[in-house]
């Protein structure tokens, strides 16, 4: 493994918290993701399904977990299935967890090979009153393939049609939205690597550099420090490209006088950073670029100050909308009249700031969490306002990650360059 695993007690605690939310005699089944084929005999890199990772720490394909807290036999209360390994398989396929290693990683005593899943499930399922099945209920997920999780659910429901079915997803969303210290430490490592990458880029950015060369600098920094790479496809968007919200081609040369928007984050140990910074290609912002930058920065600071326990996300987003409206009027991008006559369903500020300000962050970049519940201590959010002015070939977004604390929040980007003067000084090699 490239990173030190979290303690098995962390995963034990997560399973215990899940078990507490289950109905009497419930039995839950979780699975890993498939390894997805590309073409010929190629495959995409394996990405573990976040829920089973959260409950076990196992980062391997063909992993299944059964939780049955009230099973008569204590050995059936937690059962983990992992892909078979032995010395021969290890030579051909690389090392997979042995049963002893699986116990050490997860704190689960009952370990079987994956091919025993059907048989073992059948021996215990008769004792269960209901089955907890999981599926991707992220509100923005758009899924066209049948996932391993959905195949498993279909199979279990068809084979045991008389068991009542419950959903694991709402429980997982509630648990995963509140981060433990160990998780925040992992997110902080991902953020620190992202900061190192950014500083590296500040030392090489100049007119003529290709956007993909900047991407390569980040990749080098991440991969040489134990990360498996980018948390998401990086956006390295100079000039006008910054106004394309999901620009990922990264194939233009950076031009003198342009600002480059970098929406890049490292992954570390399964957790993610999600950063956006904007840098002047020449090392100095023009007055107009500074004005827009500082407008976004004020909104970011105002938004961050608003995030504390008890606040509703809808209330927060409308407060940020008001902050942004004021800035856009001051920048003369929208008029007071437009604001007065705006459609409340699509306020005037949306012309220049058309995306949301925050999302949950964690094992997934757009992490799971309940948007209709008051903000809680331990939630981790991005704060990412932006102003995109296509007619000026200028897009500015700034994105930090914060954790909610008892008294408000803590900015996990405390060591990042943010102010205009700081960025210009760093790029001039003065710091
Ligand atoms: N990088 C994805 C996002 O900012 O939400
Ligand atoms: Mn981002
Ligand atoms: Mn984001």
C-alpha cells in the first residue's frame, strides 16, 4: 500500500455505528466495485466503492461484507469475504490480503474467500428478519451500467423474495457526512500534497507553458508522495477556458496577460482534496483581474464565516447569493435594476456565478450527506465561489475545504497562498 492504513478500530467503530441504526434482526450486505473493462484485455484502474471502504478499509476487488449484529452465533455478526490468495496466485496477480491480514486491517474475525459468499449467506439469512441493501443514492449520480452492487441486490432479492428490504444508503450518508479526526487527517494530507503541487506550479508558470505541463507538475508531486494521483480529472484552464466549467482538455498554451484557473486536488488514502486557485500567467494580475479576484475572495471569506453548526445549506446558499450580487453590481457586471427585477428562481447573479458554492467532501469528491439537515460538527465542505466573464476571457474561482467545528469552522487550507500580494510575491520568487 502506498499509504499507512487507518486503525482497525476506526472501521470497527463505523460498523458499530451502522449496526446501531439497523432494525431488529437486520442483515446488511455490502460489496466492492467491479473492475471495469476498457477494451481488448484492458481494464480501468480499480476504484473501491466508498461505502465498503468506510466500513472495512479493504481496498480490493471482489470484497463483500455481511453485518448481522443480532446473529445467534457471534462469528456470524460480522463476516468479510475477500478474494482468494495463496503463494501461486500472489505470483500471478500480485499480493492480495491473506485472511490474517484482512483481520488485522478490519478487526473482523470471520474471514472467508469470496467464492464462499453464497453458501455462508444462505446459512445465516434464515435468521434475519430484513435485509439491508445498498445502492448509489447520490442525488447527482447518473448511472448507465449495472454496478456490482445492483447485481448483488437483484440477486439477493430474487433468491430471498420473502425478506423485507431496507435501504443502507440513508444510514451511510448520515455516517459518512460526519468525519472523524482520522479522516480529517487524511483529507489534510491530500490538501498538503495539493499545496506542494501548487507551489511547484508557481515556480514554473510563464507564457508559453502548456496547460498539460502544469497538470504533469501536479501529477509528479502527488505520485512521488504516496498519492494514487488526482482526486478528479484536473481542470487547468487558462484565459477563456476558465469560463468552461468542466474544461478538462488542458491542451492550450498559457498566454501572457491571462489568468489560469487550476481546479486540482490530490487523492490520499482514499480521501480527497478539492482546490481551486487562479494565477496570473505573467506573475502579475492586471487591475481588472485583481478586482474580480478580490470580489471572489470576499465572497469566499463571507461564505466561510457563515458555515457553522445548525445552519441550513439552503439558507447559506441564499446568503452567498446576496454577497455575490453585491460584488457583481460593484464590478458593474449586473445593474441594480436587473437585481430588482430578477427571477427569484434564477437570480441575476447566476449569469456570472452559475454553480453551487459548496458540497460535502470526503471519500468522494462530491461526497454523500443530507442537504436538508442542519450543518453538523465534523461535516467537511468546499467553499468555491466564482465569477466567469466570457466577454473578458476571464474566469476566477477560489476553492478551499473547511471542517465544521463547535465554534464555527476550521480552514484546512490555512497554509495556502490566497491573497493577490502573496501570489505575486511567490511567483516573483520573493517568498
Ligand atoms: N473539482 C470539482 C468541484 O469543484 O466540485
Ligand atoms: Mn474543485
Ligand atoms: Mn468542489
